[in-house]
């Protein structure tokens, strides 16, 4: 038997998915209808789903297969962006969907799942391959893992993998505990911890930009780079998720996972080849090199904020504490900023400023690399503003692309310089459709490519980096609210950068 | 009618165009260019659709497009004009623009065109030559352009067997060759490849003893048969069909000991794959010229599979 499919044409074909069944725990939840089913349907539309394919949904809500299919069809109408609904395709795709209700704490739920998988392996020809997708509330993760283990479903005639949604733990201790629990049932190579930021085309493009070009990497170090700013701003508030968000906050919800992963992508060493473990090794090294903040240093290296009420565009918006489901004296950070140092040869003493917040002036995620200013400017006279340093902006969303700011001579007499921007617009800016992060990550999990998933050591290293801040905040209540909705966060955040002579740029 | 066109003058006009565009737009415009894309078209063909196609592919493959429109007159006539293809990406406040140069030439002035084009090629970027009319591309004047091109694209779907013969006759060295009919088959080839993603089916691939292709267009059938020969060293039987087809292929049947797979168009845009008891229906969306070019322009390196298939397909054509 040939080892590889001789019909493949990697130059023209998209990666193919092997026959498999996907078991979604938490199938009546938001993620399934907003992201997972639309992503799977899009993959089917793009002819990337194999004939031997099935989805088994599970949650406690009683539903028949047909009711589940009808619900997923409604979800497609609402959430399948830029994907035409083809009735013939849907009729075929929907046959692959099935559902059963069951409590994850009840062993019978998994005995039933085992029987269903056996049946589907025969009827849908899924060849024993199973991807478990845990998209329940975090408090049910352990029950799902235990249930799979007890029913001996983590091994079978084909491959078995498990995708675990964020949050992966609530702090370092709970993350370790969850890892231990996973490893009682699965080996590390079977575990796919999802961080959908890593699935974004533009985050992947950072790697292409850095390691596909020869001209940037020589400048990518402490000798030329002054500091790095990573911003993930949202203009919306908690949008009805107040009770969930109150338990998380910006540091846990964004910085510990997404933004530290983005930072590791910016700061990592080039892997010898683009292979899952080699790429993840390099990311992990960066995360392990993050300087641990001492408890007494926390106020100097981090800022917490919470938005208060404001009037934006002639519309009153509530403060966080006025949101539904939020305690009136909540200490949750809706804004967090941290200064991170990576203690290695490449980045020693280069500050990475990372901020994320809700109810900021606009929705934007970008990475700004500020280079050192020219050592001497022959064009500057007394009284002139100092020359503005070069700035490289890697825009993640919404205007995906790359901009380089440099100085140019103003037309006309005299040597007056002004900053100009050289822009590259990526993907959607040129009109073509980029796959959603979930399409990319689901295909990766089905083909067994873990490059864009986080590994145990990466998760623990990133929790270790923020744990001193979490510990400090737990014992030092802040004077919230400290920024009005619609502004760029508390003043103390500006102060944090000012101590090193830097300012937040306005994205 | 002007009978002389100077590249310097066209480049100056382009410069003026950018200045004007910059003045018209408050936020300026973003110039995008990733290649020189030369299109030759017979004036008698649907010349308007070329403009539409170029506008559509610019979003993915921004380029300096040089459209050469050739009229059948022997009277010397050569003219050129420049224009910009601009669009405003959703949610942005700055237009993205690409350059387009249109050269109108009579047959009598065709010999002057390669000299003009040589001066208009964007330095340091790939050059793709898309010959929409195979007869034009066989003229000595256009043969002179081939060494400048990194890739030559033709469409045998428009002109039938002649382009296949022509493409196969070009030396293996030199520019990469492409045929849009091969792009039309990508969907079919993906579906066939998908059947063999299953290890059980993959085992059967080596012992297939019957491959039948039901077709309505010869070139597509030759290419598909050649692909099977390239992959499996197996001969396919070609059978004319009148049932619904996509890319001129209506059905493919594969059989071996204990194995049968049938891939069939069940409507104009739906293909159904049946392997044993497993059925899957997929959508084969309509492929416009711009969709085909979009795929082909994404492959700028050598395509060893197509190179091999091209030779084999031409051999099948000769034997048939």
C-alpha cells in the first residue's frame, strides 16, 4: 500500500481531511452555533470534508437529531458569513449531524457515546478516527475528560484527539491540575489546546514576514528595536456576558493566552523547519524567558482598569459595574496593561508593552515595533521636534496588513522631513476571503497538525508570567472605575510607559 | 490614427495618472503591483469581458495589466492609453489602484508591439503572458515576447485541440506553461483524491483495473486520462456523454477488486461521490475566467504534475 495518497497535488489542492467523527461537548452552546458548525459547513462547501464524516453533538438539553439539525441550520443562516447556503449540500451535510442528550457526570452518557461511535464508524465509515471537542463551561472540562477515560474512548481503532477551548485554567495551579487530568487519559500529542488568535491568517503572516524575508530579521533584536507595543482593543462592553467576564477579566481573558502567544510569535527564534514541535519549541522558549515580576514590582509593571459610565456619540453607555450580572463592587479588570521583558540575548532590556481592554475608542488589534531613532539627524535644527523613529505596524484586525513608517523629504525648498507610510494590505483587504480561525484550526486538528495549538509547557509558562500580577491584585483592591468608557484606559497606563520615556501610540 | 507608441510616453502618462488620482482622493490612493500581466485578445472576441476579468483578479493579484487588442486590419494602426483599476476595500478609507495599459494594434502594426511591451514591464516582478487567442500567440511577433514571460497561460477551452498541441510543442525549458482547462479540472481531481484519503481505499488504488471517463469536451478528457496515467500508470477509457457535466466531465468510474467509486455530476453544480455505501455531495461552483486565472496566478513556480500531464495528454490526443 502506498504510504501517501498519490492523487494529491499540494501545489493546487487544499489540505485534505481524513475520515473522522467530531464529538462536540457543549453542542447547545454559543460556540457551536456561532463558530464550529459554520466553520465545518464552510469546509464542506469548499470540498474539504471527507465522505466519511460525522458530527455528534452532546449537551444536557434534550433534543432529537432533527431538532439539532434545525437549530444548526438556523445558526448557519445567522452566522455563516460569506458562505452561500446550498440546499443540496446542506441536505447532505446535515445527515452527518447527530445529537444525544446526556450529563457529563453520568457514566451512562459515555457508554452511550461509545455505542454511537461504533455505529457511526460502520455507517459513516469514519474509520475509528475521533476528535473530541470540549466547548462546555470550564467547570465541566474535567467531567468530560474523566468520562472519556472511564469509557476507554481515548483509544480506538483510529486516532483519537481532544480539543480544549479556553480558558485553560483560571491560574497556574488550576492549569496544572487540568493538564494532569488530561494526561491521565490522553498523551500530550493527543491534546490540542485551542487559541484562536494563533489561527488568524495575519498572526501566521507574522511568521511569513519574519522568516520568509531576508531584510527584516537582521534588525529584529535589541540593537535596533527600541520597544514593542501589542494592543488588542474592543469598543464594545461585556454584551450580556457580565457574569462570565466578571470571573475572567482582561488579563486572564486576553493577555495570558492570546496576546502572550502573539508576543511569542513576534519574539521567537526561527525554527529550522516549519514543523509543529519545532515551532512550538521556539514559542515555548520565549514564554519561559519572560522575566518573573517580583510582588513589589507589580504596580510598576502592570496596570488594571475598569470602565465607568460615559456618553459616547450622544449615547449613554453603562459602566462595567452597571452591566447585567456584574457585582456593584466588582474588582474585575476590563483593561489590563503589562510590561514584559524577555530575558534572552535577542531581547534583553527591550520592553514589550501589552494592553487589552473593553470599551476603548475602537476595535483594533496590532503589533507596533518601534525602532531606535537615527543616532544623529543632520536635518534637525534647534527647536525642531526630535526625529520620529521608524515604526513597523503589523495589523492583525480589522485592517490586516503591514505598514512601515519612515521619514521623507517634504516637497519644496529646504530639508523638511515628514513621516510617510508604506502599506501592505493583506488578505481581505484585497478582496479575497480568508478562512476563519476556526476553519484553519479544525482542519489542523483533523489532520494532526498542532503547530497553531498551545502545548502544556506553553500554557504553564504563560500562566507563570502573569501569576504574580494575579496574586497581587487578589490582595490589593483597586479604585475602580478608573477610566471612562470610550477612552484609551486609565492614566496610570500612560505613566507605566512614561517611566521608560515611551508613550502608547494611538492605533 | 497614431502609428507610433513610445513606452516612455506611456510611462509618463501613468505617472500623471497617479498624480491625478492622488489629488482626487483626500487620503491618497494605494498603488498595488505584484506582477506584469500581459493579455492578448482578438478585437473580434468579447473584448469587454477582458476588462471585467482583469478588474476581478486585481483584488487578489494586483498587477500592471497590459491588454493588447488586435484588430484584423492590415492598415498600420497602433495606439495606447492608460487607466487605473481602483476599488475601495470594505471598511477602509483609501482606494487601492492598479495600472492598466491598453494597446490597440492592427495586424499590420503587430510587429511593433513587442518593442513597446518590453519597455513597459515592471522590473523585478514576475511577468505572466495570457494569450486569449491561440492564433495570435503563434505569430512570430508574440513568440518574441515568450522569453520575457515567466509563465504562459492559454485556454484550450476556447480554442479546442490546437492550444494543447501548441503548448505541448513548446520547449520544456523556458517559461512555465499553463492551460485554464487544467484549472477547470482541479475540482474533479480534488474529489478523486479525496476518495483515496481513506486508507482502505488507498490500498485499492494500486489495483484499479477499470477507469472510465464520461466527457463532453476532448481536451479535459485527455488531461484527466493523462493524470490517471501519471499517477497510476493506468489507461483510462474515454466515453462521450451528454449528461450534465462540469469542466466537460460528466462522470468518472473507478473499479478494482472489491472496490468501486463513482463520481458524477448530479446537477449543474453538484457532484456526488459514491464509494460502496458512502455517498457525499459537494458543490462545484461555476468557474469564471477570473476564477481560473486567480488559481493559475497563484502557482508561479514550476508545476511538475501539469508538465508531465501535458506531454501525456498530447500523446493520448495523437493516438485518438
